[in-house]
C-alpha cells in the first residue's frame, strides 16, 4: 500500500485500473437505474421513494469523499507527501458535487413528504456545513499562489472539517430531527425492504466506482500537471 | 419492465434524477477534459525535447 506513495508506481498501478473503474461505474449505473424503476412504489411514499436511489448514494459519497480528503490532508501535512496533497485536492470537487446533489435531491424529496424544501434541523444543517467546508477548501487552495503554503493551509482546513463527519452521521441520533434516522447502516441491520435494498446497493456501488474513477483520474492528472510545471520551470532556468 | 409513470410526484422524481445525471456527467467530463489537456501538454513538452 505504502509502495503506491511513489508517484511513478502509483501511475503504473492506476493506469490500467482507472479505465476498469469507468466501465464498472457505467455498467452498475445502468443496472442500478433499471432496478430503481422496476421496483414498486412505496406504500406510504409512492414513487418519491425512487429519489432515495440517488439521494442516499450522493450523501454517502459526499461524506466518504471528505473522509478521503481529510485523511489525505493529514498525510500531506505530517509527511509533506506530494501524492497525499494531490489525493486531497482531487477529492474536493467530486465530493462537493456529491454533497450538492445530496442537498438538492433531499429538498426534492422533502417537499412532497415533509411539505417543505428545507428545515434547519441537525442533519440538513450539518450537510450544508460539509458543503461549505468543500467550498472553503477549494477557495483557499485557489486563493494562494505559493503551492507549498496552499497545501499547508488547505490541509489544516481539511483536517478541521473531519470533525463535522461524525456530526453529520449521528445528528439524527443525537438530536430530534425531521430527517429520518439511519435505515441502511444501523445497529440491528437494515430496515429497508429487499425490493428497495437491491437498487439502493447497486446505486451505492455505482456511485462508489464513479467516485474512485474520477478520484484516481484526477490524482493522475495532478501528477502530470506537476510534471509539466517542473519541466516548464527547468526550461525557464535553462533559457 | 420499468414503471416510468411517476404521477403525482413526477415534478420531484424526474428533476432529482435529471440533476444527478447532469452533475455527475459534468464531473466526469471535467475529469476527462483535464486529463486530456495535461497529457497533451506533457507530450508536447517532451516532443520539444524538454
């Protein structure tokens, strides 16, 4: 695992892996979408239950991507490893996109079921804070020209944001929220009916494969970008 | 066969799926475009003998 911290080894390992992940993501998305619309409507929620198949994976990956960003930030800050910094940077945009999708699809589910697009309850607010952490991370990185300083500042912010992850996860248990408690990952097993569990798991797997494909591809791009910058700097010195 | 009649919630279900497809498509397109751009730039520099 630590052998992959070498950028060259990372590039040769992920070169053939990334296209495989793109294909897996595309196939799982197609199958997951099919099963999402084959499943019957819920007896209480009707067809709005189909929003769950895009909302829950987006929320999960929004959290997962931030965990990747935070752990990578730790390695970037402590070990000053350029690959860790590239990994943190590459997780930010897809993570922000997944979190934005969780907020938007949540609002579209909330309006017909709760009668409101938004409430300032603990779950919704903590996910909004997560989204703001992503925006802050990306804004901070792009606002500092010196890459070393940008890396350190962004890594500190990335680490601070990790505090929010357990708050998002357990907000529905710690506070009285309009958002329902966990029904998939909870003590005592899932409370979901198998007809909804299959499409949900397929879509979760599809979103995970998609995130991994985008993440690895973006880390590889970041390595290439830095190589280009090094070559340009060397050429400028030689000139 | 898939059931595509979402009434009376079509105004909520389809936008949720549509926006998801749009945003995920944009994320993928951006990652692929950035990858192509920097690979092409590296190739150009290497061909220039850098």
